[in-house]
C-alpha cells in the first residue's frame, strides 16, 4: 500500500502501519468490499495525521506521540474461562448485580453467555459480536459505520477503525425505550502484553 509520506514517524507510529499491513487480510470483514474500503480510508487518514501530540489543542495534556513507545501484537483469539461467579468477584457484588442489561466483553470478545442477550432481544435490541457483524455486514452496521468513520480529523478513531477486531454491536428497533440502562463490562485477562482494538457500536 502506498501511504502518504511524512517527514518523521515514531517507532510506535510505524509499528501500527506494520501491524495493519500484516493483519489486514485476516481482520473481520476483510472479504467485504465496504468494510475493507472503510479500513483502507481509515489507515490513510491515520497515515496523514500520525499519533496526536501536544501541538493539537484537544491533546495538549495527553501527548500520545511522546508517550506511546511500544506497540504489542494483536491478541490471539481464545476464549478465557469466565464464570458468573468469577465475573461477580471481578466486579464486586454490588456492581455485578446492578439493575441493568449487562453486556460482557472479555479480552475483546463479546460473551453472550455472560450477557443479557435474550432479555435485550425481548426489549427490541439485537446484541452481536462486532467481529461477527463485520463478517456478515448487515445494512444497519454499514450505515452506522459510514456515519462516523473514518473521521478525517481524529487519528485515534481512524486507527481504531482500521484495526477494530472485537467488541459488541447493538441494533435498536424503531421507537425502542429501555426500562433500565445497559451496563457494558470489559475484562482483560492475565496474559502477556497484547493489543486489543475494540469498538462498541
């Protein structure tokens, strides 16, 4: 891929380009032309902007270009064993039992077995893995992604769009009003350093 020429790239900025080049054909939805095009536009926006730094007003207190020095490889897919009891231990009893519709993402993977998928469906909301949605590319997903991505002025969103692999996608029916909030729980495992590029829609 021909990327726009920048005068200087940090090690981390280059590592993200290299990561995209290495995994692009294996990312969820890679065979779907619309998803592949979206990722391509996103990596080009990131290539033009690079990581945000203190000279950008919105990032003047969080200089990612200076702080981000190492980029770890993408986490290999694998189902981490998490039980209902383990989830309660991780969150604490009060948080685990909040009066809410719970959605659980473990190491970037949506876990329907720990989530309130059936109750959400009864309320008019479809909850699916983002990876699964990117593979099947329903019309509602394409419309949602096209509405916000890739932002020409947001390198972090562009990079996330280029490399997104996991998370949860919600599709709300017309006129749906929930009687309680949605509680999104994201858990990490105890493995070595790795990158998880999640997106929740």
